[in-house]
């Protein structure tokens, strides 16, 4: 990875995630333990949630990269600059363009969809954090929404997004009675018996079908029985409320890619959800609201008014942070059923395609991605 790909914010976030190490074991003992754990995971078709090993790998990688990133000599820098080719410059321009296009919108909005269908998939990070990502698909004549789900689940570039290999899930999705979705687990599925896997499985399904017009996901094994989980007990169904009433934060699985994720708590009202966004209760999530910035919510009429107690200058913020601030608030409002939000006390009338002198449409799904054809 080139030094230019990193900025102070990303390096600081990555360093904060590194655990403190105080291990008196011999290196041979540690290596043998890691290898033994790795062998136990290989029988599960590549589906794995191994935060411990990932943490160790992250430390090793960071240790190897630190001298190159932080102690590069002037001579080496000069040689590197002199050896840069036009091809490298072209690649950098393409990368900058890709980042710029991504920053246009983090989420999926109604005006981006047209006649396509919307799909959200619950991916799982190496730290076991569920992350929703959203795509659109034009269905062919005779295809139903459920057909598109099965097709797209095989195309999600999990590794490129910094995620584990988790979808498609080990089971079969089918249309149930009324507004139900049925999920039949395969006999050799890896989701029961481990609390971390159960949590990942639960929210992978929840993110995939919540807000898509379904009331619940009904679970069964290949014999038609409700599956038994160590943490949930016998789980017959996963309820899918129309409005999840959640607060959104920013999360980075690798220190570079950033996603807007809900905290999976249910709040009484939008004001309490926004208040909670000032400080995340999770070690993995970070607040999108700058320190010292107070936010007030008034819920009256067709849309809420989100007021900043101190005037916000979006042009003075990093573009990515400004986008995360605005869109996390919009997504939080959407989770309470609001389709529009009015902002107050933002210095810019127009910024990033948003018009702050009128109500702004809320996103219909978080973390939009575009699949390669």
C-alpha cells in the first residue's frame, strides 16, 4: 500500500484499534496456538469469524509497515519520486476519481433507483461487526425480488470491502406466507453453538430483509424444525419492524474503508437517538458528530427539524467527515420512518448536492455499492 493512501485520520483510527499486548509466552507457544486455532476453522467452507487472529495479523502488518511509513529516509523518498512513472500517476488519478465519485453519496436515495429493485446485505467484518451494504438490480420479465436476492448474494465483493466471506448464507431463502420470508438452514451450517456466529447470522438476516416490506423471517432446519441457538434458544423467527429506530455511527473494518452502521439499539424517539450519537458505546463505532457540536431535534409535522446549536461550516470539514455527519443523521431519521429532514444552522445553503434551505430526502438504504459487471 502506498504511503499516499493513508491520512492522519485513518492511521489514528487504526492505531486506536490495536490491542495492548502483554503476553509472557514464548514465541513458539504463541505460533503453535495460532496454527491450532486456524486448523479448527478450515472445515467451514471459508466462513469464519476470527477476531483474535485478525488482531494478531493487524499488529504484525502494522509492525512491518511502521518503519516504511514513519521512518522513510529523504534519499528513499527522492528515489521513489524520481522512479514514479506516468502509469503510476494515471493509476493515482483513477483512484482519486473513484474516491471522489464514492463521496458523492454514501447511501442509496430514491432518485438513484428509478425502476430498479433495492437490496441490502448484512456483511460481517473480521471483528464480527455486522455492516449493511446496498445495491440495486433491474429484474428481467418474470423475475421476482427474491430471485434477485439469490443472484446478488453471490456477487458481493466481501474481500474488497474488507469483510469476511459470509454471504450467501448457508441456507435457502424462499417466499413465505403473506409478508414472511422463510430461511431454511443447511444441515452443516456453522451458525449455531457460537455466540459470535449467532449474532452475525441474526443481523445478517435482519439487515437483508428489514425495511423491504417483510414482517418477519421464519427460521427452520431441513426437517422443518425451529433451530436451536446457544444464545437465543429455540429461534422460530426474526421480527422485522417497519421502523428499526436506531442511531447510526461510522465504522472502519480496516482503517481505510468507512461505513455507516446502526448500533442495533431501539430508541424511544429521534431526539434520544441523535443524542446517543454524540458518543458511541461500542469500541468499534465512532461518532459522526464533531466533539463540542450540540444537536437538537424537534419532531413536529411531516418532518423533524435537526438544529445545530453552533453554526456548522461543512466546507471547513474533511469532505468524508461532513458526508458522514449529514448522512448518519438522515439515516437515523429514516429509521424512525421520516422521509424528509430539515436542517438548521448550517452556513452553506448548497453543499455536496444538498440544499439546506428546504427539507432533504432521507436515504432508503445505507452504504451503497456498485457491483462490477
